[in-house]
C-alpha cells in the first residue's frame, strides 16, 4: 500500500473521494476511478467492490455521453 492510498470504510466514502477528484481535476467519474488506481498502483478489479450504485450510474452516464455505451431513453420531468 502506498502512502497516498487511503483506506475507505465503505463504498460511500470511496464514492465521495471520487467525487472530489472529479471536481478537483475536472474529469469524468471513470477517469477519476482510473486516476485513483494509477496513483495507488491498483488494478481496477481491486476496487470494484468499492464502487456503489450511485457511482456506477454516474460512470454509465459518462460512458453514454462519450458514446461508449448505447444511450437509453429518459423522461424529461
């Protein structure tokens, strides 16, 4: 474990850390997760359990906007 790597007690804590990276670096959620992995010498598979439903949804939206995933119909409320 590197000095920079933080220990997260829950997936929600990890998600908040990723949100902070998104704001600080003005990057997508997927890029923030990958940056965390690179900075801490981790494989993405190693942090998969720390990604909560909310973060998964945000990553999916990012991927749809970049046309990596098919867009889904949404209702304008």
